[in-house]
């Protein structure tokens, strides 16, 4: 039986991969992403500040 993955590890892996991919972006966009992560990590993010993209095919 396969063990259920740890949620914190999944989040950490996803964030790491995202930051690696972000290195290919222009500097201005990298700085914006870094600022968003800082706010999120410091807990200053509110639910209403979160942008959700609806990418479902309609």
C-alpha cells in the first residue's frame, strides 16, 4: 500500500518548482512573485486577496 504524501512536502516541492521556473521571467515579474511569497509566508495575506483563475474549458 502506498503512503499518503505529506501536504507540507507537496507545498514545499510545488513552491520550489515554481520559483525555479520563475527564474526565466523578466526581473520585474520575478520581484512581484517574490513579494507575493513573502506576504504569504508572513501571514499578511487575506482570503479576499487571493486571485483564483478559472481555467476550466466551458
